[in-house]
C-alpha cells in the first residue's frame, strides 16, 4: 500500500466527519465492500493497522477496478471516531457526499498527482 501524506490523511478524516453529518457512510469492511461493488462508494478510507491485514487487502484492488478513490490512514481508532463510532473500524465508504463533495474532489486531485 502506498504511503499517504499526513495532509491527505487529515483530509480523508475531514471528509468522513463532514459526510457523517451531511451525507451517508458505510462502516466496516463488509459494508464497504458491498458499497464499492454496487458502485455507490464515492471515497473509501482504509486503516493500515488492521490485524490480520487480509481483512482489508481486497479493498484497494476493488477500488482500483471500480475507479473509486481509496485513502489509507494510520489508525482505525481515529477512523472510527471520525465516522462517529465509539469503537475502531477498519474501513469507511462515503456513499453520499453531502457537504464533503469539495473535500473529496481535492483528495481525488491529490491522489492523481501522486
């Protein structure tokens, strides 16, 4: 998995937080996988500290295949907090952007340039 800058990780957390309030999220690897396969995912955020790693390995490949932007972040507990959960989560998909559309557009631009 490619190393993602701290700035891009922060933008991903921000997009998740905004979408939690004004859009819709899918939380957890199974829900995220379904959202990607159905073509509903606008942005996927995956935590790197998942054990075993096999749980999330398919997500980046699936995102690439379906042309969905995918950002890796360091901490699943931070990702869970950004998604409004009291527990950690391995992955989150934004299915309706709400007011996070602009942030998602910036993330897509940064991912293409890297």
